[in-house]
């Protein structure tokens, strides 16, 4: 392995000059710098970045812990975070918990042992006390797409309440009165906020919310398929479904095929997230877009700020969503007074 002294000998300079070129710690003439970089290339010299980082007290590495990297939403978040971190000189270590809080705890301590500078975390903890109980001391953490009531941690996420209100208001504007909600996991605050946005908008419009029109379950397409099949066999059946994420909505589109129905002629579907595949479904999916690139960028910037100047948490960055109109919604075309078309 080539040493700094061999580079110095080849370049005809001191080892200290080579060190200054590598670390940018002192002025070096252009001529000497060129000789040093040429010698490094000829000898295939690579600085010991780990040693340099430990001397500085920084590894220029951050951890990213996600619950399900196979979910397109989280895959797109991970891609955005990697891009934003790379542009700022940071590497990213990705950890996938599969929704397992035990794996999350192990990964947090593993990342701390590897001396990452900080962690971006989509936690499985249901309250801040639980997270604090296993969070390594002095490890800078910013939450992404996860929130708590009275959250003491810094968090960056989309405005779920606003997005749900916009989705349901749009369906009402299309003439829908019987609107169901596939609401996602009951213990997830973002899902609860989307349910709240649905209920608030329905109540404001003076529309009935039947308990059987709210279908809870995991954010997975198989749950959406099963939920939509159940909802569409109700009497009366909903004429529209607001799905609290795109995976549920995509499952609802499959349920239409199962039942021999057509979206949006027989019922409309709105999702939430705007994952890339939402524009490739058949029909293409009307959805609420979470600004994933913006979430990723701000999360990385917030974490780097905490790494540079540790401070108490509690900063909450709430980013607006927007409605993306595609083919899965339309004006009511069924007899909304008929109890059920699908039983």
C-alpha cells in the first residue's frame, strides 16, 4: 500500500506538503500541487479517509433507517436522501427494519458503533419515550416521515392533514357523497392525520360517514385489494375510495378488475404519495403528491445542521402536498341512490 512518504519522494516535496494538499490545511503553490496530484495518480495513492475522519471527529457518513425499502415511497425517499447527502460530501448507510422495532434498535447501535455522524430515521416507535429508551446517547437524529404528538425530535414530513382534505374535497366536488377511506395502520400518526382530514372534510360538507366505510390496515396493495372488495360489496356501496397511500390505492384498482368493474366509471380512487408507478397503473392514479425530493433535501440539511451545532430537538418542518389529477377519478356516473351495484 503506497504511503504518503512515497508520494512525497515521487513529487519532490515534503510529506507535510502532501498532507496539506490532501487536507487543504495550508496554501500550496499550483506547481507543487500539480506534482503531488500527479504522483498520487502514478502511485495509485488513496488517502486513509477513515483515519482522517477520526482525527477530525467526523466520518462524513450518515445512517438512514427505513421500515420497508421495498415500498416505492421509501425507495424514492432513500434515493433522494442519497443524492442530497452526496452533494454535500456525505456517504449514506441504508438499513431496512422490515417494520421490526428490535431491528431498529440494533441498527441504531450498530451505526453508532461505526461512528456515523448522525441518523435519519423513519422510526417504528409509537412514542418519544420509547425511542429515547434505546437511542444511543449524543447521536444526532432527525425523523423523516414519522411524527409524534408533542414531538421532542426534529422531524421533516409532508402535511398529511392538508393532503387528505384536498383529496376528499376534490371527490366531493366531483359529485361523490358516499366516500370510503382505506385509512392505513391505526397506530401511525400520519395515517391518523389523513383519517382526520377525511372526516373533517366530510363533516364540513354535511356528509354521512358510516363506520363500515372506514377500512384500516397496513399500507400494502394486498390490503387495499381486500379492503376495496369488501367496501364495494356494502349496501350502500361507496362511489369513491380515498386510500391513505398509493399501495392501498393500487390494490383497489386490482379489486375493480376482480369484480368486473371499471375505474372511474363505477367508482373513483384517490391515493396518497405519488410514487413513480402511480403514473403507470391502468387507469393512471389520481393521488396526493408528497414532495419526496424536498423532504429528502430538507432532512439531510437539518441533520447536517445538527451535526455541526448540536441543539435541542423539536424543529418540525411541514411541507405542503399537492393533488395530481390522473385517470382514476371522475364525475359520479352511477345511480348514487341505488344501495349497491356490486353485491
